């Protein structure tokens, strides 16, 4: 790492850039980038660090300080005293597997994604390494292998403990960081996944398994719950058959929070995902509105078709009471100290576009009563802590401090005052690779043009 004392030894150069957040390259792909006159939201300090210099070398934050000398030949990004630098965002539940989706995530300030199932071998073995090397623009990609006990949901089927142990070994060999469990696994297969995963440092994440129950799963060692609503299915009191979508009583929430907290497990705060499902539940016209949204320009034609044919619109009843309950439960989890991470399930759920839905998820958490800091931590600091804890060899990220990976987002305003400022970043850095706003716009325009050329007409 570029040590701070080496910066003190270099000869500083005075570079004046009139426009805030404008980047000036002094050479091809300089190894050092200096953000000057930026306000830093570290997500570690309670206060914003005003008018700082942040020095980055070879993908790592080297130093943060006041008026640090800038080495000759460095790329300089001048925040003009008004721009804010904060950690890049994470989407901890995606099903995106294309180069185009990765570009859209990056353009939205998302610098890490956790693919939670059905990733193609091409994506895992070719696209992901190309992103990490910088040949393809995109966020860091972590992958989970989805398994189930039946073919009902389309997952890879495991029926014996031997199958489970072999799967964990294959996951480790092929670079999968996690195994994601699904609803229909048997108890003995789940236990084998936990045991072998612990041996090989491939932890279990995912759904509530009906034969086990989510609280038992967490006590046994599952480290992440894929959806907050999983607690509705195997933990809270079950709704009567006559009213299958009835919400549990709020009186059950405090004990549930204590039980989850005791396991030290993480929970995916996917409140906006459930809200989006509730919005289209039994309402075909809502899909038309989703497909008419401007963000659909950046959704592949086959995904648009998939949204059109999804079966949520054919369901009966409504989910509004459960949605309201989950909002109260999510706030209780946050206030109770349970570590929450943002996940969207994009783009497999109609209405959830890659990247854009992360910002909607943050807004939904604030609407549920979380503070902006709590919401932003769920997309920055807490995912970084999760990966540092469970993925061996991971460079720390999610907090802006020296030694951490340089995944950052530059915005015109303070996100702790208004999260909307993150929707249109002035620039994004991932592993020290800097993309200014014009480059981000070009990424989006290129994706839209590719899809338009295939479909023959632009999305509405």
C-alpha cells in the first residue's frame, strides 16, 4: 500500500480545476488518484470530515487528511468544497448475470453485488474475472450457489447429505463464496451443508427451510437471511388457512428480534422488494406501468418479456397488512441492533431494475422509520463487515478509511441529509478505477442502444 509517509516525501503539484468534481488525467490510467476539497462521509465517523484530501493508489485508500500533498502525475478530482465522497453501495441480493446489468449497477453507484442464485458459468468464470481486472466495467461480484430439495422452484436439487457435501466442495472449487438454501431442502441435507460449509469456509445463506425453520437455521450457523419476509413463513405464528396473507401480531416482534440478535446473523432488508410484489399482486395493469418506466430502457428484452409473463398479477387477495407489518419488523430489527443489508432481488422481480432499485430500497427503509444513516449503513458499512467476516481474503470495504478498497461514490450533496443525491453520482470509483459522470452516462446510453438494436424499438 502507498504509505502516508511516502506522500509527505513527494513534491506536490498545484493543479487548479475550476469545476467541482471534474477529473483531469495527467497520463494513461495513473496509479494514484487524489480527491481534493471533498467532504468525506466515512460511515465510520459520526461527523462528516470537511474539506479533505483522499489519496488512492492501486485500488486502495492510502490516506485521508487535510491538505495532503498530491504526488506528481496523479489524477486529480476536485470536489470544490461542495461535493461529498461516501462508500460505494452494495446490492446483497441480485440475479443479474450480464455485462449490461453490471454496467447499469456501476452507473448507479453500486460497487458490490451478491448474486443469490442461477448465475451462469460464463458469468462466474469469465465475466466476473473480467470485471475484477477492469476489462469490463462493473461492481465487485460475489456469488452464491442456490440449492433446493425439489425441482419446484427450479434450483439444483440435493437429496442426500453426500450430495450436500459434494456441492460445497464444488462451490469452493468454482469460486462460489456461499451456498444459498431454499424452501424444500430436507433437514439432514441442510445440516450437511452447514457442517461442510463450516469446514471449507463456504457459509450458508438463503431462505427459511420449511423442514428446519429459520430460527433453528440461524442457531445452527446460517449467516444471512435472504428476505425479511422469511420470518413470516417459518418463525412467526402462521396465518389461518382462511386468511393466508394475514400479518402476525406486533406483540411477537420483540422476542423475534432478541432471537435473531442472539445468533449474530445478518438479515436482508428487502422491504421495497416486498412492496413491489404487493403493488402488482393481482393487478395486471401495474406491469404496464413498470414496463413504461424510464429505467426499463436498461432492462434486457428477455427480462421485459419475463416481467410481462410473471404470475404475481394472477394471485388473489392483497399483501398490504403484511407489508405494513414487515415495515415495523424491519425498524425493530434495525433499532435492536440486528445487522441489516440492502437487497433487491433485481431483476427477477417485475418492477425492480438493476441498480436503480437499490435507491428505491434505501428510500423505503427511511419511510419505514430508519434513519438515513441506518439505511445507508445497510448498503455500505454492514455489507463490508459481512464480507470481511465470511469471505476469506476480502479487502475491507464499505467504510472510507486508509487500507480499505477504494470503492467510492462522489455526490453533489450530503447523502445523510438527502439520499436522493446518490441517484445521480458525479462519479464512481471501484477498486481505484474512476468513472466520471460523462462516462457513467455513456455506460447507460450504450446499454440502452444495445437493447434497442435487438428489440427493434426503444422501451417506452
